[in-house]
């Protein structure tokens, strides 16, 4: 009788070892698995945010991003991911303003009235005054639109 009991006990032990990997795969109860799902979601969200860190051409800008206030005055907004640096955002904004200046037939632009918002995305809006012809005297921080775009093409940044 003891031999029969010993064989049955051995079969149950072997059966439980064979089932254990399958049970773990089908019914994950490990704390490590529970932590992996939120970590994966955070990683995926972070990578999706980084994917938007490139310049969007003026032609693709929405109507809420450029608003004409007067004949030569615009409100220009530029948005990027929250992971984009403020310096890079400023670079994109100057490029957008240079595109706008040339599209409207002007030569120079001046930036004023800055408004920054940082949340799930980074957003900067500025009032842009456009000038035509000779460079105006007495206007500080004036940008030549052609120079800004030439520096962009060359890979340098205007500060």
C-alpha cells in the first residue's frame, strides 16, 4: 500500500511541476508583471511625445496658429512636444515668422508680446510686426527674414 501511495504522490508532484510554467503564463500573478504594464505605457507616451520635435512648415500651420491683427501685425503661435527645449522652440518660431514675412511680401520682422505655456505640450505665441523695404531705424531685435531662412538652410541658428 505504501508503494501505491508513493507512486501517486510522485505523479502529482510531477504533474504540478509541468503545470506551473503554463499556469504562470496563463495567469500572471507576479508583481513584476503588474509593474511592467504602467512602465510600458509611460515609455510609449514619452516616445510619442518626442516624435513631434521637428519643424512644421508654414503651409501646414492651422488658422489658429497665425492670426492677422492689423495690416502688418500678426499673432504667431508655435507648438511642440513638452520634451522640446525652449531654445529649439524659439528657433522654430523665428523660422515660422520668417516664412510668414516673405509670404506676405515683407523683408523684416520684429517679435514682441511673448506668451509661453508648458503642459503636455510646449507653446509660444508672439506678436509679430512686419516691415518692408529699408531696415527701419530704432527698432531693436529686428530680424531679416531672408537671413533667418538662409541660416536655417545652412544649419545655424539666429539668436
